[in-house]
């Protein structure tokens, strides 16, 4: 996927977690609100939308892109 496609994409929790792990960032989905959080710091990587998906732009921004 190209950068601009990824920015505009909506991704599942599994896809968001896999992308973070590819960049050596350990994340989990918090059960109470389905937010993806970094394990080490507790920082929120991305919040789920009303469909339970995550904005690709949130993931990329957290990863520094």
C-alpha cells in the first residue's frame, strides 16, 4: 500500500497491531474502549471509530510518518 492510501485507509485492530509490531512497537487493544495502546508507555496509538476500525493516519502518525 502506498503512503497516501495508508493515510486514508481504515484498518482492523489486527492490521493496526501487526503494523506496529513490524516497526518493533509492542501494542495491545484495550478492552474497555478498543483503543490501541503502546504497552511500554500506555500511550494511545489510535482510537476505534464507530465501526471498530482505526484510521491509518493515526497509526502512521504514531509511528512517525
